[in-house]
């Protein structure tokens, strides 16, 4: 029985635990007083704790009950001690704890029944029917496309939304929006365990649990409190049934539409094994990837240290979301070739069309957000044989992103961070000093030492050329102050903000300094300003 279930089943008003991760520990409930061993939770009093202190790391969990209010000094207990408070007497609490010994045995039997359900079921419908009998309430299993994969049990007749979902075979967008707006889905995703909610209209209690497999979201397992009241033990059973459903969904391949055609040819092009352009184009045509258009390459990264199985499922999610694309696992990431379509106007609009194509794809952005993944996007290109060079861009963009001081974005476009990439490459070679106009570096150092804002003023002068009023407004200063600073910049640092070359040197160096940080300004090799 998990520690979370133990606490849910006891008559407590508060609990104090060292680490929330302990709630997921699977423990044996011991009837012995204050006798701990590895993997066991036992009951003890405050006197026992004060006399014997906390049990050793391998000695399981000591549960200490305090009637009334717990002194604040005990609100952060040692790792293997959990303090709980309540209104019942210590003897009544001990009786409730002792009943858990029997309940834990019943839970073990029902868990074994669920596992037998999984082993003996050949499809999700059969599994759902048998799991519903063990859980004791109706269930609905859906995948990431909101498609109903299986239902079982007596679905409430007075809930038209549930009836419509079962009849249509899909969860409506309005239901999904409600779950998202109410914070139910975000709570389940952050906690990684099932949550009970109550519908205020009819007082129906529902259990929502998200199906994960290899740390990726595969669907949802919902149960409705119809036949009997849902307890903490039922929640643990539903979590276990959810994990088994994830295994079955993965085995049956019904997590959502899978797009994997062309992945082998993309891998061969990326590794340099396939260099026949005509053959590559033919393979992409067979994979329904548009030809004779512009493309971008995405490198999608997720959990650090994750293996091939994890990224195989990431590829399935990404490929499903981005139509007209091919993907492959390559170098601890998923690499995706995405078509931008044919250019419909003169000039160059690929940056805008790429951002629109990716950022407006709710399914793709949702997959990144829900599974804590990020995508690094290359420059657009038209020749599919350029994918190796574009992959290098994505890798450098990922490495340069470490230098960023701003918030980490889910999607990072190369053209928005070009200066950071250049700075990262030169810094890696030990040559970052070569990128910097020392007049601009001296200006940054002077600002920091004197509390002035000359560099910011110079940058605004470049950002608003010929518009001193707009530059002054952006700086929140009077125009006279702006003109004074511009004149002082020329006097102190010998930068002419009307000269094109000086403006280019200023803009480039300022962006590089932004990427490299203040450690470059502090470098001893750079000139001092008195």
C-alpha cells in the first residue's frame, strides 16, 4: 500500500512529511508498535520518537500521531518519519491504523486481479470490462486524440455529456476545454496520480487519471462514482489500472495515428549513408512529403538521459501532430523534416510561415507542453540534402540556449537567436573576444561601475533610427536627456551613432554581450575606462 493511500484512509486533519516523493513509496502496513524494518510503515507515539529518534534509512517509515495541534518545530520531520494530526483519540487512531493491515491485504488481492485482467485481455474493451469489475465503478479509456478506446460499467444516464461521448466515440472539445480551464488536467499532470473531482450540477464524483508509458502521455483513464464510494484504496487501484492500460495501448498501437514512413531514409541522409538526391526525393514522395518546396528541420529533445524507446514514442507523437513530415531518432533526440509548402510570393516569407506553421499547431505545442519537451528549429532550406548542415544548426542552437538569461521557450527558432549561436561557437573555441568592439565593452563596464545607461541609450538609437522621440520614450527619459547621452557616448567612447559602421559594431557587440553575459565584460584582457 502506498504511503499516500495510508494517509488517505486514516482519520487525520493534517500531515507533515519530509519529501513528497515518499507518498509514492509502496509499503507493508505493520501491526507491530514502533518496530520498523525496510519497506514497512509502523505506528508510534511522540514519546517513542523523542526516545528513539528517527529510524535508520533502511528501517521504513515511522508514523507518529498527535491529537490536536503539532508544534511547529516538528513540521519538517526527518526523511523516515511522518507526523499526522487529528481529532480522534490515540486509541481510536490506532484501531483505524490496525484496520489498514486487513485493507492492505485486500488491496494486494485486487491488484493481483487487475494484473490478471491485463494478462488475460486481448484488447482494451475486454480489459476495461474486467478492470471495471475489480474497481467497482464504470470506466472510460481514451487516447491522446480524445478517441474513446473502451467503456465499461453502468455509465450515468443523467449525464448527457458522458452519454454523447460514449455514443460519438470521441470526447468533445467542450469537455476537454472544461477539464483544462478548471485546472483538473494540469493538476493530474503535475501530481502524476489520479484526482477526484465533483460535478457541481449533479454531485457526481469522477476520478481522472492520465495514462503514461515510458514517461509519455498516451491517453486518459476516467472512472465515475456510481456503484460505490471511491476510497483512497480505489484511487491506488485506478492508478495501477491506468499504468496497465498504458502498457496495453502501447502494445496495440492505439495511442494515436502513427506517422513513421520515411524515417529510415531521413536517418541515412543525416548520417551521410544516403547521398543520391533523386532516390531521396522518391522516398520522400512515397512518404507523402511535399517536394519542390521549402523545409525546416526540428530537433525535439525531452527527458535528459532518456533512451531509444522514449524517443521512439516522442517521434510518434510529433509525427502525428505535424502533417506532411518525417521523423527519425538521431543522437538522443527526434529529428523532424517539416514542409513549409511552396513560396506564394516574391521575397522571403519563410520565417513568418514557419512560425505560423509550428506555433499555431495546438496538437504539436500541446505534445511539447504536456511532456516537458522542447523543439529547436533550423533555418529554412529548399534542398533536402542540406539536412545534415541544418541539424548542426539545431544542435548549436541547443548548446547556445544554455547561455540564454531569458525564460526557456518550448520552440526556439535559429533566426531569433543567431547572435547567441555565433557567440556560443566562438566561446567554445576560446575566441569570443574577437567578436567584441572594445568601445562597446568599455561602455558596458562604465555603465555598471557608474550606474549610467549609455549602452541602453546607444542600442535604442540603433533600434529607432532617425526617431529620437521614440528612442527617448522607450528609455522613459526626456529628449534632452537622450541627446545629452548620445553626445557623451561620442565623447567618452568615440562612437559616432550617425556612422553606419559604428552602428553595426554597436548592434552586433551588444547582442553578443547579451548572449555571453557579464563575465565577458569582466575579462581582464579588455580595456579599462577611467
